[in-house]
C-alpha cells in the first residue's frame, strides 16, 4: 500500500484514513519512525494491556491487597 501524507509547517503529518485503518491507529495512539538509508518506516507502538496482570485475580481464595495492586501498577508504568 502506498499513500501520501502532508507535513505541516509545525512538522505534523496527516496519516491517510486508509493507512490508519490498516494499522489500527486511533486518535492518541503513539507511533515510532525508524529511519534508514532507504527511507523511513512508521510503526504503531503497542502497549500491553495494564489490566491483563489482574485477569482471574479474584477467582482465588486470596485476592491481591490494594498495596500489591498499586505496586504492580507502578512497575507497569515505569516500563512505559
């Protein structure tokens, strides 16, 4: 797929709707640019679901304490 975009005077670029759909991009999503000798590649940055670690945590006898949940969330945020 080859599409064109336009760079504004502020350095912003409009990604065509067909490319956004193809890449699954929505407003607020982050992308990375990898520049090489042949040009640049645009890739979406996929962030792991922060709630995935809690899936099934309430099915056991001892759910995590609020302190454990806060500590896990702080670790997750430090990796972003």
